[in-house]
C-alpha cells in the first residue's frame, strides 16, 4: 500500500501532493519536459541514422 504523498494525482498534473505542497511541482514538470525533449531528439536521431543505413541497400 502506498502512502498518499507518494501517489501521483491526475488532478494535480500527475504530481504528488507533497510536490505541490512543498512547491516542487514546477521543477518536477520542467524536468519531465526536458526528459521528454531529450528522448524525442534521441529517437529522431536514431530514426534518421537507421534510414541512412538502409538507403544504400535500397538503391
């Protein structure tokens, strides 16, 4: 069983009550956004790298 302050709540932008209460909410959201942007950039690079590897095979 989890403690209420450890559960993410949809009504709190998927933050824990403790994050909101102690004013860490925006920091958590900013960190999540940065992780998301880094992940998308990495996946885009992997996609284009794979396309370049396949291109000579298709010619």
